[in-house]
């Protein structure tokens, strides 16, 4: 385990938060990484004292990630699974699953949040004495069952509904390994006092799955970056995607089926694909450039004429769509890309219903500067009105404040 940085000087009244995740949120590329990093940045601005525990599934964390995260949080603890197993600690077991006696659930949780990690978190909790405990993903919810956290506000940032994942995967003829039944997910969700839903449809579903928990809509916060429209090129299409299975399949389908139709209409069109998806898709078309991971995307967005989201299915909030809109780009996508957005209002995105429609929309926006300009202006307004950090996190901030006030009152009553 890497040692935490020296504690910062904070007031005795600092709100202490313990967050546990398997996700390495820096450098941010995938949507879940961006979400966690944004939340940590917001917590820092709120002057919350955050202890971040990361236990990556592959056991590795880059040095630059460690450096960046140490500067962001109060304490950082990183656990290397390979090192722990080498020292024989993997045999430690903690009986925390009496609320969901299910062999498959236990196996999944053993992978994400094994017994030895619970033991280590217990030791840290004694020193930290957190007010709030946040499990990133339902598979980390074992930490909420720890006796040490009995008086804490217990939160799960759900990210996704895994009981809906298999239905989504089946649309691509795929099997999703972490899919859960409604009953299985419900058992894990009910460990929390507060559940964070990333979009309104999932918020409604969570009310059914965990009726005794408080369900908060905490979407994706996105501030408006500075953009330079003078750098926009002609006939340049951009895709930014991570390497999850849905993105891989959607991007490959776009390359095989949609892009040739775009090229028929716009022979000079070029396609740049960024992100980890590039390692899992293929193309021999000379008009296509598989760039790979790019740390700073702003220049790429500035130069693009049109941005597309080729993922036809999925759950959660499509963060790459939100990012494209924040950067004022004309955007083409499938209907699923505005799940969680259409409930807010009219989404300034060209929505395609089939492959031909998708190609036609891309080609038309490459050609029609006036239509692009309308979408570019509307997209930034849509983000500014709905995705500011103050609005996104207001419910969570209120829940934290309410818990602290309740805890103070309880201690006062006990002391009388």
C-alpha cells in the first residue's frame, strides 16, 4: 500500500468523507473516471476532507495518477491486489453478506471488495472517523455494512443499473458478465441511506428497487470550457470513446456501415477517432485516423466540424454527448444517447433512427453551416442551464448537511 500524503491543516469542523472505488479516476478518459474526478473536485471546493481508497482490479496505478490524486484529496490510499495476495492476506474473510446470501453476489463482491480490503478499511476508519462513506458502484457496498460505519451517512454512487445491463447487451447479441437480477441489485442497494442516480429514468427505477433509501438525482457536472470556433476545419468528423463493449461495437458498426455512406455524400470527409476504443476497432479506410488516447481534447473538439456518438445502446448518462454539447459541437447520435437528457428539455442533438438517417445527418451538418451554428449555440446554452456543479450536487450537499445536523442533535440528546 502506498503511504498517504501528510494531512492538510483543516478546522476541527471539517466534514470527513471516506470514498472507496476500484476506478482510477486520473487521467480521466471513460465516463465513470470523469464522473468520479468531477465529484472529487467538487468536494475539494466544498472543503470536505476526503480520504480516497482505490483498489484497482488490475492492481496497477500510474505514478502520474498517484501524484495528481494526492494533490486533490486529503489522504490517498492505494491497495495493490497482487502484493496483498503475495503476502497471503487474500484468505481473510469478513461476514458482511448476511443480508444477501447469494453465492454469485458474494463472488462478484469478493472481486471488487474482498475481505482483506474490508479489514484494511476498518483500520483506516478508526483514524479517519468519517461522517460520510461513499461506495463507488454497488459492488463496493460491503463497506457500508461495516460496524465502524454504523453512524455514518452511507452513500452509493450507482453509475449504472446492472439489472438492466443484460437487456442492453442483448441488443448487440452480447452477454454482460456483471448483470444482476432486480432482487440481487435491490439487496445491495438497500445497504445505503442515500443512492445517487445519474439520470432521471434510473432515479425512478431506484425508488422501486430501494424504497427505503433516499434517491438523489446527481447527474454529470460540466462547466463550459473556452472554445475557439475559428479553428474549426471543414469536413472533419470526430468520435471520442472509451473501450467498453458497447462503444467498441457501436464504433465498429459506424466504421463498417455508416462511414462509407457519409463518404459517398462527402468524398473529402475525414474521421478522427480518439480514446481507448482505438485499440479494439479496425479500419483500412485512408480517410479514418485511429488516434488513441489524447489527454487534452479541447483542440480536437475545436477542429471538428461534427461530433458523433456511435453507441446505439447503453445505460446511465452518455457523458461523451454532454462533453460534446459543452464544447458547442453539432452532434449526431442514436436515441439512447439522450437518455437522461430528454427529461430535462429539448436536447440540441441530431437524432438518427437508422444507419441511412445517421449518415444523412452527418453529411448534412458537414454541408450546412447555418444548421451547425444553431446547434452549436443551443448546445452550450443547454449545458449552462442544466449541468453546473451547484445545481448537480445541490441534493447531495443538502443530504450531507442534514445528516450532520441530525448527528449533532443526537449527540446533544445523549449528553443531556
